[in-house]
C-alpha cells in the first residue's frame, strides 16, 4: 500500500513510541530502558 511507511511509528523514533506504549501497559523495565537508550543516541547524534 503506497504511503504506509510515512507514519509516526516509522524508524527508531517510532519503535521507541511503540515500546513506550508497551511499557505503559506491561510496566516491563526493558521497554523503558530501550526508549531511554534510543533517546540518548538520537540526542547525541543531533549535537
């Protein structure tokens, strides 16, 4: 389907959004850890 990849859940940021949602439901710390690690990597790349 054309355009399916142009969404908020695309790429590493999208994966982090998805895992944050999973963390909110399951409270499994490994999901939150991935989100924080991804944020750190993206912040470092942006600077």
